[in-house]
């Protein structure tokens, strides 16, 4: 069993700014909501020195995290059901 607090992660993902997250070429660290001129809407930008870090942060957006948590929960339920039958 991992030490990841999945409920805290779920709550953080649900509170996070929704929408598309994109990598920015800025050299400053942080995540900023900013108007994006190409689509005319506000988007989240991950600013970091390392492009690979910014790409990961953008990929690990709330929708992705919630989907992973839902999948994990479903797999845990299936595992518990199989164990219950096997141990009966």
C-alpha cells in the first residue's frame, strides 16, 4: 500500500483551476492564469526553468489526476471483491 493520501489529492484536484493547461517558455517558476491570445480565453500556464518539468505539470492536470484516482479506486474495489471470494 502506498503512502499517497489519495483523498487529499482528489480534494486538491477538485479545487484546482479547470481547463486546458499548457507549457510556457518562461524562465520563472510557478503556475499562472493568463489570457491566451490564440484561443481568446484564460488558460493555466506552468512556468519553469526545465521544459520537461513544465510539460509534466501541464500533463498532470486536475482532470487527469481525477481520472487516475477513479481508475485506482475501481481497481481497488475489484481487487477487494476478488479477495473476498477467494477467502470465502
